[in-house]
C-alpha cells in the first residue's frame, strides 16, 4: 500500500542529505594533479628513450 507520510519523510531526508553535501568544501586536488603530471611526464620520457634506442639500432 502506498503511504504518503513515508514518501514525504523520504523526500525530506533526501533534501537534507543534498543540503549537507552542498555545505561541504571540496578537497584541494592540486597535489594530485601535480603527481599525475609528473607520472605522465615520466612515462613519456621512458617511451621516447625506448623509441630513440629502437631508431638508433
């Protein structure tokens, strides 16, 4: 059976959940971005060096 009170409480709880998420600050991801750039640079350097060795032979 469909009960409006349960539905209303569920909607209110969902609204509170979204309000709590909106009030939280997002984490600072600059360090993560720098780490990914360094790792990507290392991978590119490795590929270029292996390619240079392949071409030189």
